[in-house]
C-alpha cells in the first residue's frame, strides 16, 4: 500500500473582532462580581479596606455605568481603592457583546494628570479630592499628544513586557520597586508598576525644566530619567519599532500545490512574514506529524516559530516541512499576536479636581479587540493500493525480506528531512497554544477547544490605560 498527498495551499486573513469600546448589555444586568485583571496584586481586591469591601463588585453607580456601556475602574495596581493615592495601572471592567464582563489593565499615558479611579460606598467615581465625578466616556480621537510611534511602542510593551532596571540615584529609592528586573502586567504589583514607568518613558519623557516642578519633583524626575535611560532609551525604542510592522502579515502556503507525496515524505510549505523576533504559533488538526525548519532564518521550539529580522518593511520566507504519521487530511495553520494600534479604546472622566487638574485619559489596549488573522494550508493523504514486486531479485538488498506475492502494506523506506531536532504536532492542536495570558482574563480567548476544525490565530493587544504619579506606597507627587 502506498499513500499519496494532494496538497491544497492557501493563506487567508480574516478580520473578526470584539469592539474596542464597551457595549451596552441587553438586557441590563444585576449587580455582579467582575473578573479580576491578570496577575497577582499585593492586596486582595476582594478583601479591601474602606467603604467598598469587595472591589470587584459592580453595584450602585458602577452598575449604572456598566449597563450604560461604560468602562468601570475597579482597583489600582496594588489591589487598592484610593481616591488620592492610587498607583496605575488601574483594573477596569467593561461589557463585551456576546462575552459579558471582561477586565483589563489600563495604563497611564499622562503622568501629570489625576488617576480618578477611587469609589465610594455607593459606587460613585471619585477625583483626587474625594469629590464625585462622572464615569468614563469614550474618546474616539484618543490622546492627541501621542504619535503613531508612541502608540506602537506602548502597545508592544503592554503585550510583551520588557527587562527593567530602576534607578537609585537618590536615597528615595522610588523607581526600583523592590528590585524587580522585569516589567510586565501579568506578574506581581511591582512588576506591573515598573511597566507603567516604562510607558511613561514613552508618553512623558523627562523634562527637568518643566514649569512648576518642585525641588522634590526634580529629585524624583532625575531618578525617572535614569530609569528610562537604563531600560527604554532612544536606541531601545528604535530597536523595538523595528519589530513592529504597520501591517503585520503571516502567510502560509504549500509548495507545489496539487502534487502527490508518499506517506513518509515531507510536505514542503512556505511561511512568509514581516514579524521578527516575535512568536508565531504553528498548529495542526486532523493528523499528527513532525514539523521541521528546512531553510531560512528561523528557529522552531515546540510549535513556536521565531523568525530573525530587523526590517518590518520587508518580508522573509521560511521553508518548513511536515511529515504525517498516518493517512488522512491535515490542516496546518500559522498565527501571531503582534503589537498593533488598531485595538485601542480611549476613555476619560470629564471630572476635574482642585486647580483645574484633569482626570486621566485611559488608553486600554484591548486583548479582546481581536483581529483574527490566520493562514492555513491542507494536505490530503489518500491510501491507494498498488502492486508490489512478487519477489526480490537475487542479490537485491531490501529493508524487509518478503515472500513471493506478499503485499508489504507500506513503503519499505520512509524518508524524513534530516534536522538537528524535530517538533511533534498533535492531531488536535488547539487555540490553547495561542494564549498569552490566562484564558479567563485574556479577552482574545475564543473558547476554542480540541474540536476546533482549524487552528486560528489572533492578533491581540494587551490592556492599557492611564493614570498619574501618586503612589500607593507613599502619597507623593512630583509637583
């Protein structure tokens, strides 16, 4: 018996998404507990001190705003509820049509504006003076001070995190955050706070000549300046921008579409992309098999492909090989989750505080704002009966001795590409391989399981937002 593979190739991009803005639930919902944002907090937001004992509860004015299609701030980076000492990012929840309540971290992009995230016993939003203010409104035009490159960098940082080295140029020791070396939203409060500092490096570069900056503020800003130089200087920003294409693409296609292969041969296909040094996930449904890189500047670890490159304006083609272990149809797909600026939801309370200081414009880089980008190709392996040699000729060396008229049932030689390592793909690779955060908190989670007919990938952006410089550890300001 021999098996032949008819190769059906093709790359496709499908844009299907969850809106960046909150949706009005229909019908309106009763009071409920929102999911917590990804990662641990120093304090348990469900056992908070103060007027609201459970900060995940959406009730009173919070509930009215949620049912009105608004984003509702819940608690700060450390799990606290404070109107005058909240430290960003802020966990906010919103309704997503067809999904329900989802919660994401909202990172500050205006260091000198108020956080405005506290809540009173009735669920009202408070400004830094403790005065009730209106809830968050959508800002379709976003934060006008940010450039496209700044938005791209912020999106990248929120999704991927970054190494961190806080400065300790003074005895204040404000920006070290207990010595964390990684700025990332999905770990502990200090890691999250460090990520907020790196975002300020992008949105609010240090200006020691800023009008009104107090002597204490100058000391603190000097430390922030050194922190930015350590971790997010101009050279590093340039390097990161080189990783973020304006239009990310991943295209998968089998070579020699329509050709036939014997079972055991490698089906060759190409992957073309402008996503460099970022994970591209590969998956298969239908058949198990081995996947290898045949040529091109790429490495494969498990089901994660990483392509090396520096210019997102130019695409690179990688040649891959897949060897099936049985007959049948296999669907192979490639997917990626690059940083993008197309999934940003902007929100701000119109409230003001003493002195006319404005509240934060929260920029939420929604993981649930899901642009599904997938590229897939299929190989159909059909077993067909063929005649075999009745007997071996004298002196012929064969892998398996046969007797006259015996059908061996399979090729005597099974050739696979010679590689330093192979990567096994199960027959039921699922969307679980795509998740970058816990599925419950990752708004890109589609609920796909092992029965998913095609392995789809999502371009996902992490939650982001805005707030100011009052610390949960110290009620201090720069000015």
